[in-house]
């Protein structure tokens, strides 16, 4: 079969119609470019992905496929060769394709540096959303949007590589940015304390809750920062934040009426959907108003894959009221 396919590739300009044969042709580096162009228009996602990884795919077509298959294009053997042959390759890549490539782990550092140097907000966002972007580039991006509470600065606030000194600076932009910094699991404790001092002295419990839920806040700190009603509650919250805590323990902890602990349990991936429903009914019973819900509560429930479809729909409707 392989010999027949290779012969067909060499002699024909149209691909075969058999599914398995087509897949082999799409991945064969000897397949003619004109055939690969035809295969790239296929409705099948898997087939187009194979063309994206074929080193004989025409370059212009490669960039088109890079929008949907950036990781595959970066892994294509021809990509490394193109970088050697064209030192300024990044300048030749269409913006839509480059935006997708910039969000991939394998993207060259030089591509990121080029994107940051451009006056293109979409490229900046792509770099900011790449979890492997180095801190220096994140600092450069933050300087471009320091005074604005926009998506770019929010992405920087949530990034795992954002330097602590930058996190300490950008919380001054506003409460929305400070909330994102408080949810960044890499935010150091001193900055969390700074957030509490700046934004936690109001009737809004959001900041105190976010800080209490942070994995770096251990029971001793919870008590020192006056974020837990007592030592027993502080220990229970710490337990609910541990990834290794099992379902049965989380179910036992759910007997609490402390809202912060309830949210920690709801967020835990090992919490059963029955326990999630139970906590939702408790929160509803304790509410003084029947219209709308707090965004923090909403996010806590929808972030857990165990939350039922029925409850998700109920939460969505309440959020809109």
C-alpha cells in the first residue's frame, strides 16, 4: 500500500479518496505541494493538521494553517530550516498566524521580542497570554499599558512569571487589577498583605476572601491577618486548599457556614457535585437578596468541572439579573 501511495503522489496531482490513504498522503514529505493545497481545504480537522506538519507544504499555506495549528507548524521540520535561511523570518509571517504562534510554548524568544517591539495590541496580548513569557518582556508590556485597566495589564497581573516588584506596582492601577494579582498563585505574601491594606478596609469582603483563599496563606497567617474566625476554621480552610485533600474530607468540611471555607471547598477538584449543590443551597439560604450573585461566588462554582449543568445555568441567569 505504501509503495502504491508514493507512486500516486509522484504521478498524480489529485489526492486519493480513501480516508487512510489520504492521511498517508497528507503526511508524506514527498507529496506534491499542489496536492497539499487541496488537502488543506478539507473539512476534516485531522487532515489539515497533517498538512500543517508536512515539510513540503508551501510556506504561504503553512502560515494559513498556523492560525489553527500553531504548535504543529512550530514542530514542522521546515520551520527550523526557515529560521536559519531567513534571520528575519518573523517579519514575513502574517499577523493572524504570528498571533497564534506567539501563544505556543515552542515559539522562539526572538519572535516574542519582535512582537513586543511592534505597535500591535493583538501581538502584545498573545505574548502576555503565553505562560512561558519571561519576566523582562512582561515588564515591557506593562509599561505600555500601565495607566489603563485593560486586558493587557490584567494578563500581566495573572502571569506566573511576572516579577514581584511589578505585581507590587500594578495593584495601584485599580481594584480590578489588584483582585487578579490576589488570585495569582505566585503572588508573594507581602504583596497580598499590601493588597489587604489598600483595598480590604471596606465593607466589600472580596479582597479579604481572595487573600484567605490564596495557597500561600497558611493557618498562622490567617489568624495573624484576622482572616479566619478561629484556629479551627483556619486549619479547615488550609485543608480545603490542599490538592491532596480527598473527597470524603471535603464533604465533612462542607458542614461549615463560613463563606470563605465554602468557596474553597467548591473550588477543589475533588469535591463531589452533591457537595457543590449542598453548598450552593446554603449560600442561597444565607442571602439577603434574591437578585444577582457576587462574581467571586459565580467564578468559584463555574471553575469546578464537577458543577452540574443545571447549576451552571442557574448561576448564569442569576449573574445577569
